[in-house]
């Protein structure tokens, strides 16, 4: 269905090709997964199929790509629109119209299908993707999973033979991701659509793939094979594969179900070994940085004029008590209580829109509580001046780029030192500690996702806040960058930082968190040690826990140490 | 039993809940609003103008949805008030040719050089001149508010869908451009939040300067992404059309537009009334032919186009009726529509023109009622 003949792509002004030596065929009616570390050209490879590379992005494509017999060299993307449907990383950037129904019809209108055909296909697609209830809704009011399904639906209506998806589940909570994957599964099975999809979160998708294309490194030729073959050699792999490799299972299991069948012996071996408990929260060794001396008097007055904060339990970094936040008619949080101890890492989980981000916003003073109290280091966040607050609490937002304004990394670091009144060079030293090799002169936009996250984290840490909040930190990170982030955060926790992560990534929570808090509809529904909370939950259990249940193993690292 | 039958009969006539099938055609809303605007332009009677604004306001509040564009009505009302204020202020400062006898106050006059004769800054201010400015400003404000009502009631994307095929792609570009403003507002809010996270003040010129660039960058990136998506979904596919037809299209369209311009000028200028009308008609005909031919290049089909149904006709008709009745009233009894300023008299509400304006309320009863908004609006992600 898709043929690549000795394809290489070189972007203008790039020293070396973004993609090289691609020579393979994607057969009709298969779900093919494209994997590899960040920056190896996965998006470029997907772009060549729809013709957006090079027609839209510029650059030089050597070799030949044919889709359903059409050469992308001679066919512009719009002339391939009836055979290829493409959904990019951000579904919001994909939408042209403002309601669900119009969006589904847009592609067919461009192709000039007859009105009766369009009407029938819109109805069919609404049913296929479970969107019938939403047909008249403005797209702006949909949730993340719904948007992703609308985006897929909008390219399905012209009945393309090939569907190209770039990280379709990365931004979704586990349940919404299942929804989208179930739809893709159905398309492949019932309609015979060929699906080519890139995804970092392999634990979610690898079991559905018929074949896997691995791009091992920048400029290296891709490897095509069955999932089990490729996973045996792949540098990026999900925890289930890591466990399979560790236990020497052959052939390699790809799904929790396969692994569980093999795991009886392993479970027996592990039965007598005590599960290593996460290190207990250490004594606080981190005091807030001293307030700046000039204007100290003013600061003293300001603080005393703020209302007395809640009497937090002695030693707590922050306390939230019966917090309710209402926005318009929506209650985003309802009587939530949370106490955070120094050195503790807490994972906030729950579906999109459950109130995770709202809770973080309240902790960092962006929102005024409707009722209840929030106290961070003895201060009431939303009444505290920003310059004072960054010494108490720091938030790395979902899009770390929002924190960056300057033209170069060096300028960004200098500004952070000035903001936090820290000695010159503090921030730069932090960047090097977190991730060596970020060049001083680089523009923050040109950094990789992992580098950008490290820079944003360093900016926030310059004020030495005892409380560190991260919103969805692993979005767009590959396994290597994620492993580095885990090490960094463990180090920070050991130094006495309290860390709160809002995340959909159950594997990350299993690696890092001492405690998991699950929110649903703005209320706390579970709060306890990670192992206890996640092992019993079908949605939030990491793969290792599912395989080795009822034992409380959470990560491959734990198992490796035990053996 | 009879009461049940009566309810059922009444129920048949009650406005249904709006959905895609029975929605009032956006063009009908514009015709209705333009009708009100024409009526407003025919009078300076502040009571009648207030009535026109009240009618438009009532219909908007009864039939608008909670879509983003539906909130524009209040913005237009504020703009109208601003227009009145500016008009009165200018009249106060710059004087007015209206002769008046009720002197209110005398501003110090700025002496101007010889060459600026005829212009006055400061000087005496009379009640007559202020009232005249007020009436004049109110007329303009009422016109603006009528346009605002159309904006609030008609979905701009649907309106552009009604354009002829040749203009459709321009229309899509305009619609996509219009989604920019709300996105940029959201970006600004997000970046201001991020500034706070870095411990910087969120107000002030420096903050705006630092936020400005990332916001523009974000907007540009988004527009490139949308353009890529549109291209990949077949936007701009065109059919092969013989060269001769393409040439004829261009000639017809351009020639037609020129004709329309010249014809309009002829109609408006006193001396050209003779050739104005035929030129305008010929220009229009050529332009329409050009657009028709141009439409051949486009392959597009339309998914569930809006129908101009009975309710749409009633909506559009009520606007046209208001305009026609007001024009007629103006020819029968001009004094009632233009209350005298010199000598100064209190305006009275003329009965028949007032009833004519009230016809404009019809859409509030015949247009389908918009469905209630969905309760869930997951907007919380944007805040962090």
C-alpha cells in the first residue's frame, strides 16, 4: 500500500539528512507502528506519506514514495487527500470548522462528494466513533479524547485507504487512549484500512501492532519486523518487554495477558522476597532561600497583612483544607484536602478535566479558592506577591515553552537568577546538573522536548522552592528522557523537595511516587501509598503490577534488584 | 380534553427548538438587521431610535446561542455609546453650524491663524447644538447596534458557506482568520500565567512586550499547522477548466466590479443619474456571470446547506416591513421622524411609526429557540 524506495529527506540548511535509507513496504490492511527515540525523523517519515514533506515543509526528498500507486513527487497533498488521511500531534491545529458535524463533512466537501453520500457517511462515522451525542457541539467544548476521535473521524469520512497518525494517545488519559485505540482496531479489522502510527507510549499500543518499524537512531536505516522481533532489539520498549527480557522469556510477550501466562514461575520466585519500600521521606534539609534584604521591611509588612494561614501540621510543606474552586457554574474542585510532607513525591491522577490542573493552580496561587484554605510554607499563595512566592513553590506547566521568553538559554538563565535574587550562575549550574550539554547560545525553541523540560525545571528550581509542581511532565518525552527525568526528580526528593506530579503516565507514577492521589469530578477518591492505590485499579496500575498481581511489584527496577 | 387539544394546536405554532434542519438562515438574520438599520437611518427621533435598539436587543436576548460570536452584541452597544459620546464632545469643542439661542456655557476660544478661517476651537456652546449632536450620534449608534445584532444571531461560518463557489475558498480563509482572535486571547492569558510562575509582575508595558512575541509566534505556528491540515484534506483541489473560460471569468468579474463602482458613483453624484442605473445593472450582471463561471473550477459540494425556510422568510420579511413602513412614514409625516431642534421641543413618540418598528419583534416569536448549552465545558487545562 505504501512503498518507500531508497527515501532520504534533507531539510534546507540542515547539515545531515533527517531521514536516510528508508526502503520498505507497508502492506495493505495492517496496523504498523513507528517507534524510535525522539529526533530520529518519525514525524518526517509520516509526513512523506501524506506529501506534506516536502511539498509543505520544504527540503529535499530523494528516492520515491508511492501511496496506492500514486507518486508523492507528482501528487500534491490535496491530490492525495482521498487516499491518505493525516492527523497530526495536536488535534486542535487540525480543525477547520467549528462544529463536530461540519468538521466530519469538511474533507468530503473538498473532494466534491454528492450530498447524499456525505450525509450517509457522516452518520456512519458518528456511530463508528461514538460521536453521535456530540454532533452539534462546538469543537472548543470537547475533551481531549473526544477531540482526538473527531480528528480521526474527520479524515475517515472520505474513506482513505491509509491513515497516518502522529502520537494519537500521548495527551490522553488511559481511558481515553483505550477509546481511540479501540477505534483504530476496528478500522483495521472491519474496513481494512492501513494504519501507520508513531507513538512514544509503547505500553499502550505495541500489542495492537501487526508490524513495527524501528528507527534506531538519527540517520540510521529503519528496521521492519514483527513486534516481538523488533522489541527484542529496540532501544525503546515498554515495561512488559523489559520484564520479558529480564526473565528471558521467548518469544517476547507484548501484552500484559501474554506476560501473565508466563509469569507463574517468576511470581513464585518473587513470593518470598519483600517488595522494596520506597525510601521514607527524609528530614527536611532545604530551607527557603533568604528573602532579599532591600525592601525586607516592606516584605514583612505585606506578609503580616495577609490573613493568618491555616495551622498546617508541623513540618508540612503545604496543606490544602476543604478546598472548593468554582468556575462559572462548574465546580472544579470540591472539598479537597491534602497535606504534603517534605521529601515526599505525590502523583495526582485522574481523567482529563478531573481537577488535577486546578489543584496545582490553587497551590501556586493562580486561583482564588471559592472556599477552604491553601497554605504553602505558611503563606496563602494567591495573596502572596509572585516574586515572594517563587521561593516557596514552583510549577512547571504542561507546555514548558510557556515559561521561556528569551532568545538564548544563557539569557533565560540570567533572567531567572535576577528574578529569584540568586547568585549569578545558579540557574546555569542547575541546567548542567539536570541535563549536561544544553548549549548556552541555543534558542529555547530549537531545544528538544527533554532539553526544554530540563531548562524550565532549572528556571523554576533557581528560587529553591521546597514545593515543586509538575503538570504532565512526560508528554512528548521518549523513554530515555523519561528515565533521566525520574533520576533527577528522585535526587530532588532526596534533598528534601516535595514534588507533586499531575500525570496520566502510570509508569512514571509507579517509578517515582510515594503516594498517589486520584481525583474524579473534583473530589479525592483515593489517597494512599502508591502500591496500595494503583495495584487494585484497572486504569492506573502499571504493567508490572498487572503482571505480578496480587504481589505489590510496580517497576522493572524493583524486580531486577530483587532477583 | 378540549384544553389538551388546544395546547396541542398551540404547540404546533410555538417556535421549535433549534437544530441544524430548522435553523434560521444567517442571511435572513442579516436582512432583518439591515431592515432595522434602514429604519434607524430614516429618523433622528431619539424615542424611535431607542425603540429600534430595544427591539434588536430583545430579539438578541431571546434567540442568541452561547457561541463565541453571540457575545458580540454588548460590545457593539458599548461602541454605540462611545460614538454618541465622541459626537457630543466634538460638537462641544469644535462648535456647530446649528444656530441656537439657549447658551449653556462659553469655552475659551483658541485663536487660530488667518488660513484656518471657518474652523473654531472652543467658543459658545448652545443647548440646540448639543441636542442636534446627540440625535445625530444616536442614529449612528442605532445603526451600529443593528449590525451587532446580526453578528450575534448569525453564525459567520454558516454565512460564508452561502457564498458562491468561486468565493468559497476566500471565505474559508476568512473564517480561519477569525478563529485567530479568540486563540490569541487564550495565549495571552496562558503566557501571563506563566510570567507569574517566574515571579514577575503580569501587568505593565514590559510584560506586554515580553509576552507579545511568543503570542505572535504561537499564532503563526498555528496558522501554518492549520494550512497544512487543510491542504492534506483536499482544500484547493480544482477541476480542469479550458483556458478560454478562465479568461472570460476574469474579464467578467473585473469588468463587472468596475461597472458596479462607476454605476454607484453615478447614482450618488447628482449629475450622473442618467447613466448610473443601467451601468450598475450591467456591472452586476457581468460580476454574477463571472462568479458563476468561476464556480466551475471548484469541485466542492455542500454538506447540509442552510435552507431559507418559512421561518427565515418571516424573519427577513419582518425586517423588510420595518424598513418599508418607516420609509413610507417618512414621506407622509417627516416632522414626526425628525423632531425640531431649532426651536428646541421635546420629542414625542409617533404612534404609527412606533408600531411599525414593533413589527421587528416578530423573530423573537417565530425563530427556533436555541438549545441549552451543554453543561460540561472542560476548559480547566488552559489555566495552568
